[in-house]
C-alpha cells in the first residue's frame, strides 16, 4: 500500500523518512527501512494490468474477431453476407465474437492473476463478519432484482446477443454452431475475475498511488473507465441497435458504481464482489 506524508499528503518513497516536500518525519517509512521489507509498487502493477487488458480485450480480441470472421466465411462458403454497408449476418458475428472472447478470457485471466498475484491475498480476503455478510445479502438481493429487470425489460447487464441467446435460442445463432450456454457461462466467469482484478483492485490502487483524488472521484472515474472498456471489449464487432448499446452502457454504469462502492465499503475486498457477480451469472442463466 502507498505511504503518504502525514503533513502534506505527498506519496513517499521507500527511503523517504523525511518528506522531501515539507520535511515532516514519517514513522511508516522508518518502519519499512528497519524491517527491510519493501512494499509492492502497486502503481506499476496497476499500469501493467490496464495495458494487458487493453492489449488483449481490445487489440487481440479485434484481431481474432476478424480472423474468426474469415474462418467462418471460408467454411460456410456461399453464405449470404448481405450487401456492403449492411450489418454482417448474426451467425457470423456471434461465431467470431464468442470464440475470440473465449480465447481472450482464457489467456487474459491467468495473466492478470499472475501480475497481481503477490498482493492479491490482501484484496482477496475470505472474511465473514457482520459487515461482509450484510454486503453479500444486499448484493444478492440487488442482482436478483437486476436479473428480473434483464428478463422483463430492455435493461441489460450482459452482451445483447448473450441475452438474446439465453432467452430465445435464435435459429440464426444456432446456425453458427458455436454459441452455447456453457460457453457463455465460461466467458462471463472469466471476465468477472479479470474485471474485478483489473478494474477494482489494480486500477483503483493505481489512481490512489499516482493521484491525490478523493475516494468519491476515484469511484466515478473507475465506473466510467470500466464501463467504457467493457463496451470496447464486448461490443467490438457485434452489430446491434443503438438502443441496445445505450441500455448496456447505462446498466453497467450503475452496476460498476455499486461494485466500486461495495469494494470500498468492505475495505478493498474483491472476494465479496466476486461472489455477488457469480451469483448474478447463475441467476441470469436460470431466470432468462
Ligand atoms: Zn510532506
């Protein structure tokens, strides 16, 4: 964790017993120098995690999307792609995006896990006390409500075509021969792990270390950024209506804000968010 000067709030280096800005003494830095245990530099870890996320969820995901599109096209030669300027057929876009999301998830989850491995213990605490159990119960009630909203309204917390598949099993998606409930569950679970580590743990501690922003602003920023990245990653090549985009964005802004508040409320514990989100996935699959 970061150490700040008690007087001027500057972030102190590991050997800065006397603050180089205001000259105040830091007992915490002195303690570190005596014990010889250097705290982990979380700003580096945060930066690395975000870069890896951008690389895989955006660049490599986009590349794989196109690649699978080409594969689909050559396997199903003669498939009507429609006219230039029209949306690509649903069978093709679902085939390419579900396969690339699956590959990205399988590779990216262990990478962010390894990058954050050393200090993950601190953020992944399994503790059951009054506070965490209350958060869990409230969280489960809220996601149950969200799952029903997803079923009965246009509000949508998952990718529009995931919702469409779980609810209707459209013929055209089945035609692609690649979409299944099992794959959707695996992708959602992998991205829950990735998003909690990258958006909540790594990104928040990076902002915390490199800026002097108050917690409220950090929660707002991470809500905006994590939702933007989710849209980039999940809706990259998927052709869907503007209203689907808007519902997806607004629902996830709300959900990300709640998850960030919950993370702070539980003294930076991602375990509770993970349980709530896994319950949410199970509920969505059952209810939809
Ligand atoms: Zn100072």
